[in-house]
C-alpha cells in the first residue's frame, strides 16, 4: 500500500510512519492558526473582552484560529509594536491614534515607521462611552442640570479629560465644584452623599454604574444632538433599561475602539476572524451585554483601510462602507 511491496520491512514501515506523521503535522499547521491579541492590562474591561473574543473565535472556527492574549500598557504601545511585530498581530486602539501614526503626528512624531502604513482594520469592539452619573430619581437629565453640583471627574484618564473639556465647552466649569479624587472612589462617594455626580468612561454596561444604580437612584445626563455635534465626538446611545431606573435612551458620546491588524496577516485569516466576530456577536451579547452596543455602522469609524480579507466579508454581507475603507 505504500509502494514497498507486499511485505514491507521494518525499516520501510518506519519510513512510512514518519512520512505520515509529517503529513499530519502539515495538516495541523494549516488548520491551527495562532493570532496574538493585544488590548489592555489584566483586570480591565477590555482585557475581559479579549478573553470573551478569544473564546468566541475558538468556538466559531472549531479551534482552527486561536487568539493568545497579551497584556498591554495602552493603545499607544499597541500601535508602536507594529514596528517590530511579525505574523498575525491583532491589537485594539482608538482610530484617532491610527490617523496620527499614519501622519507621523502626536505620540508618533518622534518614532515614525513605514510599518505603520501596513496597518489594516478588522472590526469594531465596544466603544469607550461617557457616563455622567448623578444622584437623582429623574432617570435622565440634561447637561444644564449639572449646574451647582459637586462632581468627581477623576484625573489623568480619557474620561477625566473629556469631562473637563465638556464642562469648559458648555460653560459649566464655573458653575460646578470639581472633586479632587480618583475616579475609582466615585461610586462610594456618591452613595455616601459626599458628591452629587461622577463621570466615568467605559464600555456599557459598566460595572461601577451598575453597582451604583443598584444601591441608590441615579440619573444619566443625555445630550442633545447639537451638543454632541459641538463635542466633535462620536454619538452613542445607551439603550433604555441598561441601568436600573434609567428607563429612557441616553444620548452621549464615545471614543470608538477598533481591532486592527497588519498586511502580514493573510486574507483568509482576516476573512475568517471578521466573519466569526459578526456571526458570534449576538451570542457574545447574550453572555456579556457590552457586545450588544456594536452596530454595523460602526465599521465606518475605522481609520485607514480595511484588511482585504475583512473587506471581502463586508462586501459579501452587504455592509454599507465608506469609500476610504476600500
């Protein structure tokens, strides 16, 4: 059967077994594609999303694509590592950083690389969403109603910078009292009556708001479309019922976050990753609600071009894509 005659010798059997092992090994190598996924530090919501996405991809591809999670110190580091990474590297970052990397601006002005031109988009992940949480039984309130409140916005985070910018932009900075404390103390301080409101930025539903709303009545600030436009940020809707007592949709802003790779990833892997993400999205949302906030129109938040494999999926699935993505 192996071309050695009717009764193969022991040596011939050994050679045949070795050849078969090599063939099986080659098949396994083709079927088992490993992808490095770099997002955030352990213990954060975005690291947990990586865990959930890894499991979804494993199930959706019958284990043929495996995501290996790596901790990260932040989005800038994720982009910087494109300069040295080889193979299937997937990382998460706000699209604004990709725009800066491509232009050699901001944190990339002193560390430019032609490798940044190889960055390609795959799919959106839950956005960093602004929450203005107020001690109130109103459920939803306007931005102007923050006047006279004692507000904790934190320090040194995206949410703190955005909150400061909004208070200045809408003329409220002299009408509120800003608490000097880290944002982590916000929920307890609100429950204890030490502050009237706190601001946090995370994917929704975010645990610290869930915890606060479960212990006392809270309201979320909802912006008008005109106010959203003035911020220049992406419009985001937190659906009614996301938090206890907040029974209306809340219009706020968010910072989109995208999963990117590079042209080193082959088209078939990018296609299967993207297809699996969208096919498993609803199942992931049943297990963890923050995946439910992702909608097809968020693909157009991607800065730069789509990976050809991802583009193939979106065209097959009938997504409406901006011209810049092609």
